[in-house]
């Protein structure tokens, strides 16, 4: 059997911090409200000179260094995002250029906040089938460019960031042991960015601002509470494991109450759940890989552990898997 071990990881968050107190000055909200409903205390916002690409490249370079590979060793770059700097070229192609990853194929995946998980699962298939042995997967979103900072329903929730992992072929169980993907297009209207109505309105004005995110918070909340737990449970079952075999949960960081519900569903105590939502808010596609980087740094996830990863997002979409952390026995292939 061939597996896709995670052998390198990296992250980038902008320096600028936007606190709940800062938001109190901008919209009718309060630190109390935000903390009690979401668990978020602050989030990071990109500086004017930063782009989704620059954040993705910073995370990708760290991941390659950590894996000990030169960019020329990468055969495929998959970037999960829904806030690309432009429609074309893709962020994956921009990362390709910036890294000088001359041998690599490159494409973006858009599954909203689930984009990194979709990208990770897609990339894993390329490695497991034998088509590629070394793949770079990035999750990045520059949400602040698409948020209406007069809308208290969305502006308190989101932040910017990027995370990346390197996958390499392994002969021992490592990387994703199971993969669950799902979507419900019929409910897509509850979370949108640039829907036709909004774009028609924007097209009617001369100074066209960027489209921004619109959300029915309580509908999304109900969906998320159900799907995060169900998807986590399905990933464990598909891996042939039981709840007792799970060492850690690394969930998408949207809202503390959603994270708690997911943990309860798979009977995991709070101390086995990685949480950083209080510091970054919802960084969308960057959320899970940033968590993996910090969890590894803190010794919270270690070689051989079974780690459940799970995310949800617009679309609506969801994805989950059980990750066996550590390099396994990586197949070192000769680079031409
Ligand atoms: N500050 C103060 N009040 C706010 C607010 C804010 N930042 N945002 C919304 N409200 C108000 C609403 O206007 C509404 O007021 P109304 O009842 O007078 O109309 C009220 O709070 C809603 O309260 P409640 O129903 O108790 O909120 P909630 O418990 O559903 O929490 C969210 C709201 C947005 C935090 C929650 O629904 C949520 O997290 N949803 C999921 C969002 C998400 O994760 N999206 C990203 C997906 S990847």
C-alpha cells in the first residue's frame, strides 16, 4: 500500500491584530457578545501590501524547508482558497512561480472554508495512486478583502492567514487513513460571496467596490453543529477505528460552540481538542493547516497519533479524515 505522509508544514498570519475592542468602535457589538457566542477575542488582518499569494508563499516555503525538499522536487501544487487575488492565474500558479517549482503541475480548489480539506484529500489521491510522490498543499484566505466592516454579523468572525503541508509517498500507514467529502448545493444561499443579486447591484455603480460575504448565521450554525460531528464520526468509522483510538481533534475554527459540539459527538474530552479560534477567528481555508502547525509545535500532536481533521464551509461543503501523524517510511524517489 502507498500512503501520503505529511512530512512538512508551515503557516503565516499577518502582524496586524484586530481585537474585539477595536470592533466595538466600528459596529454595534461588544467583547462580551463576541466571546460568549463565538470564543473569538482577536483576529489577524493583512496589510495593504500583503496578498493571498504572498501569504501562501510564506507558508509554502516553511513547509518545504521543514520537509527538507527543494521546490524542484514538487510534482504538484494544490491550493485551497475562495479569496484568490484574481480569477486568473490561479494562486497555485503564482506559488509555482514564486517558489520556482519548475516541475510541478498546479491548480486551485474552491470549496469555501472547506477548501484546504478538499485540496488535501485530492492531493492524497494523486500520491496514493502513484501518479505523484511529492505534493504541496496550501490553504489560504484573505477574508478581510471580502468583508463588509459595517456588517456586525460577519466582520467579527473572520481573519486572514495561510497554512501549508508537504505530502510524500510512504510505504507505512501515514497521512490520511480515511477521507470524507460532502456537499449540499441546495443550501448554498445561506453563505455567499458575490451572488448574482449583489453583483448586479455593484455593476450599476461607477466606483465598483469588491463583493463581500453575506451569511445567514443561525442557518450556518445549525448545519455546522450537525455536520462537523457527523463527518468526524464517519471518518473514524471509515478508517476502521473507534472513538477510543483517537488521540486528538483538529477542527475548523469557526466558533467555539461548533467545535465543542463536534467533540461531544465523538466523545472526545476538551483537552484533546486543538483550539486557537480566540487568537485568529475563522481563517477559512487556512484554519486546519494553521492548527496542525501550532499543535505540532506545542507537542499536542506527535508521531503515530490518530488525529481527526474536519471542516465545513459555504457551498455548503464539508470534509473530514483521520490523519496518522508522522512521516511513516517515506519513499525517497530520485529527482530527475
Ligand atoms: N454583536 C452583537 N449582536 C450581533 C452581532 C454582533 N457581532 N452579530 C449578530 N448580532 C445580533 C443579530 O443581529 C441578532 O439580533 P436580532 O435577534 O435582534 O435580529 C442576534 O444577534 C442573533 O443572536 P443569536 O441568534 O443568539 O446569535 P447566534 O447564537 O446564532 O450567534 C453567530 C450568531 C453568527 C455567532 C452564529 O450563528 C454562528 O457562529 N454561525 C456560524 C457562522 C459561521 O461559522 N460562518 C462561517 C462558516 S465557515
